[in-house]
């Protein structure tokens, strides 16, 4: 039975605390940045300056030009903080294998993907703002729902292979593949196969997932998980992922997220009416009002984060229960999550307020104890 490493738990608490402080600094900057554009009149000034170019007279061109400049300045200012949080800190705590070149390439790939996708979403969003009147928030929420469903289907086959190499498990892991396929059959879940990916290329952490929907659904295992965990331990980790499928958590989480987002868009639409009057914008679709839109929705997201995380923790507990029921291997489950705590440098016993605000999963200590006491 794997036991918790006290020294690693000390490091885990420090690592978690530093990441929370960096998260807070990043969010405070984002809020202050958007507010400054409104208070100092930079938003109106940029809109007026861009409007002076003949090539930018169309709303379809002016809006993305405004957002590109607004976002680029923010990214450049935050770049040192991002570099420290994503590259320096994980290396300091021996959690990363990533080279600086790979970190830069990953960020460039991320930009190459997010810019065109963001452009399409931005244009559709502002089309709703310009044409749907007071009901723009409902159209925006519906469009986001469609995008989420498409993303769940397409990301595993189009996006994830750009960052990692996925290969079917070979003969050396034939027993593991057979076990996991039988586990999927028991859960009445059809999968295309069991794949390994080069997680160790970037991190020392371990993970497994059930990705995709329908014809794109597959089991993926990090090589760090395969190399460090026993077959029984991997089976319980994957059983947890299958528990989400059995419990219909994907549609539940998408549906709950859509409701929260729709409510957020509605409240933002009401607040934007005030912002338009307060700052003299030409309407909610005015490019100069974009920082207000970002500021209001960011505040809403922060305020509802405990609610969304609480919903997620509930579904994660249900998936844990399924894993224990379906495998009957409570000792292997406890050992697997103890090993995850050591390997992923996860704090097993964080403060209650930290769990309430930040944790989308129950703390590992709670999950380990549940497994140990499972009858």
C-alpha cells in the first residue's frame, strides 16, 4: 500500500499556496486592466482612432481589430507572470520536464488555435449584440452551447494531437488494454480503443481520461501513469472516468454550465445598459464597450466559481463511488490516489475555504479515506 510522503505534502502545500497567489494576482490585474480602459477613456480613444482607417469602417473588421489590440497589450504585460507560473514554478518544484523551447512552442500553438476560433466566436457574439436586441444574451448562450458540444467531439481528434503523440497500447500493455476495454463494456460505453500519450514530455504528473463523444470517444493514459502505477491502480483511475459516462455527467455539466452562462449573459446585458449610459458608448455593440463586457462577466464568473466548483465536486464524488462499486478494489483506489498525491504534488488536506472556492474535485485526502472505509 502506497503511503503519503510527508516531505512532498509540505511541498504540495507551498506549491498550492503560491499558485493561488499567482491566480489572484492574474485576476486582479485582468479586472484592473479592463477598468482602466473605461475610466481613462482608452477604449473610446482606440475606437475613434481605428475608425479613422478606411479599411476598418465595417463592424466586422473594426471589432476584431479593437479586441486584438486590447488583448495583445494584456498578454504582453502578463507575460512575465505567465512565464513564472507556467514554467519557472513547476520546474522549481520538480513537476515539469518541459524545455523552454517547448513552452514557447506550446504557447504559439495555443495562439494559432485560439485566434481563429476566438475570431469566429467574437463575430457571432457581436452579430447577436447588433441584431438580436434585448435578447442577445439568449442567442449568445445558445451559441456557446453548440460550441461546447462541437469542442467535446472535435478536440480529441483535431487539437490534442497537435500537443501530444497518441498511440494505441502495444503488446507490452495488452493485459492493461484488455482490462480497460472490459471495464468500458461493463459500463456500457463504446470506445475506439486505449491510447497512450507522451505526458512525460511536459510533466511528471500522471493522468487518465475518457475523451470525446460517440465515434470520437477513446481511453487515453499518460505514459507517466502507465510507468508508475500498478494495473489495479490504473483500473480504478479509469473506472472513475467511466463513472462520469455512466452518470451522464458530460451532458449534466454542459447543461449546468449553459444555465450558469445564460444567467450570466442576462445579468451582463442588464449591467451593460448601465455601462452604456455611464461611459457614453454608442450601444452594447460599440467596440469601446468591450472592456466593460469583459469586466462584468469576469466578476460574475468569479462570484459563481464556488457554485460551479461545488456542482463539479458532487459529480466527482459520484464517479468515485461508481469506481469503487464497479471494481471492488478499494485498496487499489486508495493506493492510486495516494500515489497521485505524491506524484502530482497535490495537497491532500487543504483548508475548507480553499476547497469551497478553488476545488472542482474533492480533496485527495477525502477521496482516499472514502476508499479505505468503503464496504
